[in-house]
C-alpha cells in the first residue's frame, strides 16, 4: 500500500477525511465507496502520524491528574485513598520523591494506573 510521503500529502488526506465524514454519517455500509475511501485514507494518516507525530507515554503526574479529574477527587482525597499524607503525595507528583514499591503497587491498584507509568519504565 502507498504511504503519505510528506506534510503536504498528510494535510490533503486530513482535508479529504473532513469532507468524507459528513457524507458517510453513522449508517453507511462497509460496501459504500466513500466508506472504503475513508478507511484507506484513515489508515494512511494513522501510519504517517505514528512516525511523524508519536504520542509518548504519559507521566505519572499527568496520569494522576487525569484520575483525580475522573474520580472527582482533590489532592487530599487522592492522598487519603492512597493512605499517605497530602505533603507526601505532593512530593511524589512533583517528582521530588519516588514512591516506594509498596506505594507504587497501591497507586497502580487503587487508581488503575499501569505499573510501567507508576515506576517510570
């Protein structure tokens, strides 16, 4: 299959996707030529973005902030959930202190965060 070679082709593909989305809507079948074109162009864009716009692993701070938002908890609430002081929690999310292995396990389990992110690997 062909690949997008440069930013100009990438931008043209994004524009075509924007044109196709309203045409297709929610109910089109997989046999529709517009749907097939959208699928192909989307794959090309995805491949280009993986190379040119990679998304790195989120930091522990970013992930905890997301969980705080999702769970509707403050720093104090998260610290209580983890069984640590708010000061200790602040030191961890600011990178001043690494969580112990047992605390890393608790963070991973209670906040449903991948151990890789908690341990920074």
